[in-house]
């Protein structure tokens, strides 16, 4: 089996999103064992100018859903960023998983040459081929925010290791 746009996207997003659910479970267990509100994690930051933990999860979610939608040439679903608990974040991740897994290989494969336009806040747009978008924009962006969420939990004392990030 050769590498395809679908095999390089949907299963990769799905694995890390599933791992993120396990991180939240470990975070909740850690908080309960130490008798503090697990929702305290939502505001975690490593630096004053960085986005908090909840936002890292939301952006990782957005990166996965937008990537799949753009590769398929479909409308990107718009979701409010109003998660206020670990349960809300779990629901967001599950909704993202459902979206990612809703695309068939036929919808994604062949998108390597599809023109992809990513609007920027400045009003400009970044232009990519599907393959370049996936490999050099969408995946790095997804992993940046997933890794940051992982690091924030790790920094807060949640017992996570490399196997928790990579999954089994």
C-alpha cells in the first residue's frame, strides 16, 4: 500500500486526538488525587503571552477539522470556542474525531494538487497545493498545539510520558 493523502491525514489526526482524550483522563485523575478542581488546567500557560491550555486544544481541533475539510473541498464547520471544562474539551475532541473520520479515502485522495487557500487575519491568504498544505502547514500547526497541550499538562505534574503522546 502506498502513502496517500488520506492515509497521511485522517489516521494521524485520529490517533493524536484519541491520545489527547487519554491525556485529559489522566489530568482529571491527577487533579482528583490531589483534591483540586480539574478545570484549573484550562487556564494553564507556560508564559504570560501564550494561549492557555483550553485554547491549545481548540486550535488543535480546528487544525484537524479545517485540514480535512480543505483537502476534501468541503465547508469547514464553525464551532464556538466556549469549552469551560475538561468534559467540554473531551466533547470537542470527540466531535473533531467524528469529523475527521467522516471523510472517505475517495474524498481526500487526489487532493495533493488541489489549490488550498488559507485566509489570514491580515486579509491576505496563504496559497498551497494540497500536499504542501498538509505536510508543511496543517500537520505542523496541529502538532504544535497538541504538543503544547501535552507539555502544559506535563508541566502541571500530570504523569504523562512519551508513550502517552505517541499512543500504543
